C-alpha cells in the first residue's frame, strides 16, 4: 500500500499525530523543530542528547515516548551527521532513515519536520518534493505476490507547509507514484509482467487521464511497418510482442518530447543463452520501459504544460526452433540491415525500430532508456547511469536534472571513431562491437538510427535494480527524467 501524504503547517509540540520526526546534528545541535520540542519538554530532548541517549550520527534514529509538554505520544530523533557537510545526499538519507524507522510499529501517522532543514543550493519547494519522493521510496515494500501482508506501520506522512507550497507538494507526490509504479513493474515476475501486461498498464494510465491517448501495435502492425529487427527478437517467445505508444497533450500544438524505453520482459539471451550466471535477474531487463512508463504517469498526474510521447517496444527474448540466430541478417524499419553477432545484444535491436518509429511525432528531443550493457555496470558501477549524446545542450540538461535530484548520470563519449567496431562484411552494421567499450559501441549502434534527431541514450544497467535474490527495482531514473521534463516545462 502506497504511503499517503498530507500538507498541513502543524506546530511540532502541539501536533495531533502519532509521531513527530525531528533532526539532531552530530555535534548535538537541534533542528528548529527539535528546539521547539526541547523547549516544550523543559529541556528534556537536549538533556538526552547531552548524555548520549540520543545520537546525531548519520543513520541513527531514536524513538522517544511520552516527552512532557509534547502532544504526540512519540518523537523520533533522526541523526543528521556533521552540520558542515549536510547537503542533498544527507537530507535524502535522513528522510529515508525516518520512514524506515517508522515502517513498522505503532505509529500510523507522522509529522516529518525535516523539510525545514536548509539544503545548500536547494529551495523549500525542492525540499518538499524530494521529501515525498524519498519517503515513499523508503516506505515501499513489494507485496503483489506475497500471501501475507507486511507489518502494520506508517500509513500517512504529514509535511508541514501551507497551501502556497501545494504545487511542489503535488509534484512530489506524483513523482513518488511514478517511481513506485516503475519499481512495481520491475519487481513483478516475468510470468505476470509480460508484453501484454505492460500494454494493459499503458491502457490504464490512458483511462485515468483525459489528455492521454494510447495505441498498442500488434505483430501484424509491426510487420506492415517493416520492423524486422524488433520482430526477430520476439520470434522465439510464445508471448507476442507489443509496441506501446502513449501520448500526453499539455501544450497544444507544440512539438513533443519523446521517451523510448527498452521492454525486454525476460531475457534468456536467446540462442546465445546466458550461461555465466545472472539469468535469474533478467526480469529487470524491462526497467527502461518501467521507468519511462512511470515518468509518463507522473507527467500526466502533474499536468505539466508540455507534450510528451512514450514508446515502449515490449518483447520477450527466448530460445526456440523459430528464434533468431547469430549470423542472421535483419532489415530494420529504417531500411538498414543488421548482422546479428550475438542474440544477447537484443535490446539495441528492439530500440532501433522504436527510435525510427518515434520520429513520426517530430519530437524536439528524444531520450531512450535501457538496461543495455553489462559493460556500463563495469564502467560506472551502481551509482551513475551512462549518458551518451552528440548534443551537448541535451546532455547538459539531463546531467543537471540528475544532479538536482541526486539521480545522477555520467557522460561517456560517442565519437565516430568507435563506429569502426560495428563494421560488418555482410550488412550495414554488426550488432556488437567486441569486448572493448561495450557500452559506447551500443550507443553508437543506436546513433545510426537517430541521425538528424536531437537524441540522448541512458544506459541504466547499473542503477535499475539491486543485486542478488533480494535485489529490488530502484525506479531510477524516473527522478532524473521527471526533473528534466519539469525544467523543459519552465
């Protein structure tokens, strides 16, 4: 169940709530609301800090029951760390720490006063938006296919601000819901979240918003369009492919922005079967699709004054008697021919046709998002997405948006020299570039299908999900993408 958010300028000491959350710095300094609690309790909070019962170290939380003079039965003190180092990551961590501490237990409603904390380079509206997003992320627990519900705990979080901040508040709640949708799609098992399920999700989004339209192209539609590359990847699966198109109209006749998301709902590797481990995590290979769907839903809910088109090629990559093979030559929608060097380099094969298709909308900018290469994980690890673009202005917009919300990307080169690694003796292009610069050559492959377009590519293989049996989808980069679109909307 999603966390419910309320906007109310409650005073911390007199708030009628189950718990009040306040901040304590590493040197014992109190946040403004902590000072108010301390004053109401006759100095009790400061005394507990002074004798070491309450710590201001980052990551520490202390639940204090029945403080005298405080109406709420509980106060949660959250460690903020060194005041001189308090910045965006420390703020987001403090919010998440608070929510995790209250995730189970007797408090179903809490007042989060941490939004009052000054964050260098950020304003009060940013604090409010990101508090909702970070809190909802921390509160999330996957329960769709569990037979037992999770523990009872926090259900409602009150953010202390007045109606003047309502737009920022509503944007934060909308983005939080978009992140949660992306995570839920990523976490669902592949026998549930297949191409048809993603198409139904898009139909639900369209039904919920008057200014959203949906179109789902079936195999026959794609055959007529000549999408030989995308359809080849789908040939081995019993689940038919879908090309999912959502359009949002919030700015009249203006040219849209476009998002394209890789939707491989399960990736066996095809005939090049994944035999070196990790196949059990390949339900996450549709996280590019999940994040653009989540971003689209957030934009529609925020009612941003922009036009947006989203295209998701949704396919399952399976081995079968009819599956495509290494050495096959495919003809993409653009007319370019592709020699298949490896059937496990399938994401670029579905994206190239989607990137050709989206050009009919004449977008002013296109961003594709994909869990595309293990090479990007090797290069950048789990902290930054890989960004590639030949357009410096677009790359800067995306990098700045990511820095603003701490959903960061790092730019990799997309130089023409790398294109030589994709040369083929039997087709226009080879679908792999060898072991060197694998993330870059994947981007170079996509660049061949975006000529003349203002385009950027985000490789999210490292940031889309955690590792291991308990690894969850992260919802990244919904934060980056929504901030970029907010920026474009002015």
